[in-house]
């Protein structure tokens, strides 16, 4: 049976599971290209500045969403904000679209893989080898994100895009919305390069309004 978010609930289970069709070779090649770009971003990305943290926090509606977003790696947070900003610049009147862009990759944090590990997981999958436990978690990040987002009360569009963003457009997402979200997924924020913020204080450009959870890669520092 299906719930209102389009996720399938197998009889007698409490988990939500999407169909798992075989991934065509062309789709795998496309995903590798996307992953190569993200690999570069992950290696070069900096932490969000206080102003960027405040911008991201302004889009998050609940403690559940805040926990998911700030629990990501610095590269995934930066990627999510880049996508959200791309949508916000064109459709400030669509907060659901903005959040869909911001939160679509939150399931990746469960894999605890770095950039090289993610590439290897996709390559192994493309060659037909069984993934490691972490690799399987990474390859399944869309479903994991969708389950968490649905449980946290996210809008149906946010849940649907997290589930399907590496596949075909589902019927519940309008073609114009899908096109914008896919284009936003390729957006980048300025500020890639070595992170020197440990040695340099942020410039006093005004007080930050960020009051969310501390980013995961800064916890304990």
C-alpha cells in the first residue's frame, strides 16, 4: 500500500520503501558525472559562513529538519544551500521548492562516507559488485531521506523530490518544478578552496540570526 507521499509500505512492516528498478547504464554514467562534480566540491568546499548559516536556518521549519540539515557534512550543507538559493532567487513564493532543494541529500549522512568512498560505492554498483554496508546506505540515501522527511512532517514535494531526485520525475511533481529542482542541483555557492576560518575571525558584517544546532563537523571543537 502507499502513503500520501507516494512511498510504498510493504504489508506487515513499518518502513516505507520505494520500488527498486534496475538502473540503466546511461543513468549510471550520468550519475558518475554528477558525482565527479560533487567530488570536486567536497574536496574544495568551505564551511558555511555565519551569514550562510543564518540563510539556511531561515528555510528550516522544525527541529527535525534542523537536525537533518546540520547533521550533514560541510560539503552537503553547502550543496543544499546552493540549490536552495538558486530556487529562492527565482521563486521566493515557493518555500516548499526551496526546502526540497535544501534537504534532498540529507539521507547521505547515514553512510558516513567521504568523497572518495561515495565515488567508489557508485563505481562498484555500476560494475555489478555488491556494496559495502556504508556503500549500500549511500546508494539508498534518497529513500532514507524521504522516510525521515515524511516522519518529520515535511511537505509532500520535499519528500517526493528526496525520494526521486536521481530518477525520473514522479507524477506528483509538476514538470516545471522538477526542471527547476534539477537545475538547482547543479548550482554552486562561491567560496570553494582551503578553509582558513580557523585562523581568521569572521568579518564583523552584522549579527548572525542563526540559532540552530551546531554543524556536525564543528561539534566538539
